């Protein structure tokens, strides 16, 4: 990627970009906007990269995040994360309402797209995850990173919105062209709306695709072959961020052991604990997940 201007950073939790570019402690680099998600009790921090950073920390990994948000976003709730925050007057903000598993979404504010490039040192991180929420990452960025394992959550490239902020489904015509550069792509059928034909092409065109299916667990598609992975039963409180949490846990486990089906089982358990609480507060520790899996197999 082309070298961009160094984003301003004045809050205590933001280190200088130069220091972060040389940080050898980043295990997973995360790209995308943080967001504010409205619930009945008010707004909570969210966005793929926020949930991913919290998940990585709970699993013992160190995350670095390149994002864009207003200065009042509560970054302090993830102090175990290295942040590069490009300045913005607003933070991307969503209102989500659910009827069963169906979601209606309004986008109330959108921060500008990410600018510049991924910090040079972060391209040496074992894992990099593209986590857009509102088309803030140009698809060609996928071709410009060289981490050992590159993941992509597609939902943020599949959203468009009208003047009232009502979010609808949109499939960029070149989506699959650029997704070929990712090692792992995760999605839910809700992301694509009625575009089932694109899902079928993606499953057969890409080497490793994982579909999250809420209460039904997940399905791993490896070289077009289908492997259903059962869920851990959960008492649903808040599904926001479940797919992001799943994706991060999957990438961690897959990087560590190389088995995509086992990684999906691990990720199912992580996400199932998380949805039993509001926001990111229920994301389990690695020890909790390992204990559950050990008990299940005994």
C-alpha cells in the first residue's frame, strides 16, 4: 500500500504510529471502523474490529487496530489493544432492532473511509483481518497485504443506505475478484439478502469460506466441500457482534492448529458464550472455552 499521512492521535491509549509500526507484539492486525451500536439501554461500543480486539485479548492474543472514529469513542474499554485512530468528527453509528433473528438496521452516522496504509510492521503479524462495517475499506486493499493468514468479514462491503440511513443489501460486482486474496472469508446469509447466487459462486470459487448460522452453528466450505459444525446451545441475550467474535476465534484457532472444522467448533463455543451477555462483556476466556470443550469430549 502507498504510504499515507500519519493520523493524529492525542488520547493516552494511542501510541505513536512509528512505535506501533515496529511493535513485534501484534498477533493479529485488525482493519475497519469501530462503531456505536444502539440498544434499548443506550449505545455500546461495537464494530467488527472492536469485537475482534476484545476476543483476541480474551484468547491471549495481542491485537492492533487501524480504525477511524471521533475522539470520544470509549477506547479505554480495550486498553489491552494497540490503536491507530484516524481522526473523524463522528463515529459510525448503528441502530439495530431484532425480531427473532431478523435485524432491521439504521445507520445514523458514518466516519470517512480509512486512509493511508497498514503499518509496515503489522504486515508481519501472523494474522490480519479485514472487518469493514460501512464500505470504509477499499476492496483492492485485499491484494496489498502479505500476512501469513488473511481473513475477511464480508458484511461491511455488502451494506448501502439511503438518505434516511436505512441499510439494504448490495453486492459489489468485483467482490469475488478481490476476495480471492483472502485465505478465510466468513459470512451469514443475512449479509447477502436475496443474492443466493453470489453465495454459491463464492463457496465454490474460494478455498475456505465459513458461514455462520446463529443457533444452527456454522458450516465450513473447504474447496467446495461442506462440513456442518454444531453449536453450543446458548441463552440469547444480544447477538450483536456474534459473527465478528466467531471469525476472530476461528482465525486464532485455525492459525494455531490448521484444522478448519475444529476451528469452527472452537469459534462456535466462543460466540455462544458471548451472546449470553450484552455487547462484548460475555466473551469468554480461552480457559473457559477449553474447559467446555474438554467436558464435552469426556
